[in-house]
C-alpha cells in the first residue's frame, strides 16, 4: 500500500476471518539493530494500541517474526545465515527484556 515510518505497509486478507488488514512490516535488517531503533518501534506499537480516532486505522496486534522463521525449513549451513540467525535471536531476547522490564527510556 505504502511506506511509513520504519517500514512498508501491505494489504492482507486474513484467511480465517476473511477481513482485509493493513500490515506494517518493519525489517530490522534494513533499519539497523540498536536499542534506539527497538525503543522507537515498541513505542510506536504502544501508541497505536492506545489510539482511538476515526481518522486512523484501528490497531489489531503486533508480533515479532524473525526472517528464519518464515524460511523454507531447510538446514542452515552458510556462516552468514548462521550469524544472521544468532543476531536475530539476540535481538528478540533484547526486545523481550526491554518490554518486560519496561526499559524504553
């Protein structure tokens, strides 16, 4: 559909409920992985979750999805892919810790 802050927005139809949704995809590989970028994204998610305005798209949910989760399921042998997976696992752990401890200053 378009690009917004941090990422791209796509139209998707949920196979279970048949409704159309706007899905914003934020790729940390493109935006860089830092506590600052994670904090900005989590703040945006929290802001959207609390927003209730007739001129804004209603927020439904957010989730973390590492790129290796959506892959083919084939074993990873390439050192670059192994390093990427380890970085993504660290990023997920860091995000979980930041959200759990509310360390979003």
